[in-house]
């Protein structure tokens, strides 16, 4: 008699997952707004930290050639960056991944404003136009993005992983990654699009795993223990591994190409991969009106254009001046003494400080 009342475990898990899928926080708008605020604050902290680190390089360049890691100010900037990244991580537990990722343009906007005010960098017309477009795009995508946030539990993540559309998406992504890696490694195709697509494919797994881990930690803090399930540690491993390889390919891109190319392309590709991952894995656009979807994508497009205008035509850091020829490159000549004269004037010292600052930024980005 008891056997007839038993329910298969697979059916029970699916039922629980669907119940959690339908269950939304008591005040969904409050959680949604909290996720947006945390993400914006995190991105602002990241932009402040980057400018603090840059200022530390300027100070070190003016005082001498000490390593940047000996500066307390540089370490303060690094600590602040960690806090900002932690804020972004927490934001995924409250708001859709397709919304949190595009908010990364806030860091670009804030960094441009801070560098003008505190580092006295020149304001360009493209900065003003780009900042206006990025802010407008951010407002549009926040307004028309999905305004509900599903509670992420271990059973729900297991249910999403076994869905056919995610398995198909994962298979396509693995095939695409292997093809791009073959072109990059074996065929020596060092094109920026190839490298950034590798980063973007890894970023989609990062977004999926970071939202799963953040969501399960959030549920655990609220009193629903999720850390006892193996899926939590599986997603944690995926998060660490995908982040490590993503940083590896991104650093290789920074070595081969200028930051003015890498930053906007990486932002566009990362945001696009995060949106696709949120739509396919977490079904974040389910039930969303067609007008909302169109306006959300339009807001993303405005943000992409704004970031491109802010980042374009920045000073090149990796290319030498075409008017300067090193002595070692002159045929029949060898370097026997210092070619550059001693610093005698204040103007020379300022130029040297600027060069050392750029050099320090290049090392930091690598």
C-alpha cells in the first residue's frame, strides 16, 4: 500500500523545481531594485579603484622607479576593486543576469568622469556624446528589463541544467569554442575578434555559474540551506575555471592589441553572451512583452555605442613613436652609451613621468 503512494525522485525534483521557478520573492520589485543599486555601486567602486591605481603609478613615477606593489595607495585601489567585484557578484543573486551585465557600462562612464575631475585628463566631444548615450541606454534597459527575479535554488539549477535547450546551447558553445581555439592555436589566427569570442564563450559560463552560486548563497543566508547540495560545488568549480581561462585569454588580447580596441569589444561581447545565457539558461525573457524586449535590446545598443565612443582614440600605450629609432636598430651601429640626455628641465621630468605612468598602466593591464 505504501509503495503505491511513493513518488519517483525525478518527478519529485522536477515538481519542486517548477514550484521554485514559479515562486518569486515577496516583493520582487524591491529585490530587483536592490540588485540594480548593488551593481551600480560595485561598478562605481571599480572605476574609483582603477583611477586610484593609476594615480599611484603617477606618484611612483614622479618619486622614482619603485615597483607599483610597494605602494600602499595601489593596494588600497586593489582592495576597493575587490569590494566592487564582490558587489557585482552579490547583485546576480537579486536581479536578472541579462540586466546586471549591461550595467558594466557604469564603470566606463564613472571612470571617464573621475579621470577628468581628479586626474585632469582632457574632455573630448566623443566622451560627452558617449557618456550621454551610455547613460540613456542604461536607463532604457533598466526600465524595460524583466522586473522579476526567481529564487535560485539547487533543485532549480539542476532542472535548468537538464533542460534540452540548455544542452543544445552548451553543445553549440563547446563546438564553437573548439573551432576558435583550433584557429587561434594551430592556425595562428591572432585576430582580435577570435580572441574576444573565446573570452565571450567562457564569459557565458561564468555568468551562469556566478548567478547560480550567488543565488544559492543568498537563499542560504535567508535560511534555506543550499550548500549541502553537490550542484553548488559543481557550479563553483565552473565559476573558478571559466574565470581563470577568461582572464588568461583577456590578458593575451591586452598584450597583442591596444586597450582602446579590447575594452569596447570585450564589453559588447561579454554583455551579449550574458544576455544569451540569461535567456537560455534562466529563461529571463519568458513572458516579457515584445516591446520590452525590443526596447531592452535598443538600450543595450545605445550603451555599446556610448562605450565605443568613450574608449576610441585613446592614447596608444604599446606603440613607439614612429619618429624615434632605437640605436640598436640602426645598421652598423651599436649602443655604447646612453642616447637619452639627462633630465635638466621640469618639462622633461613631466614627460618622463607621463611615460612611466603609461608604462605602469600597461603592466597593470597585462
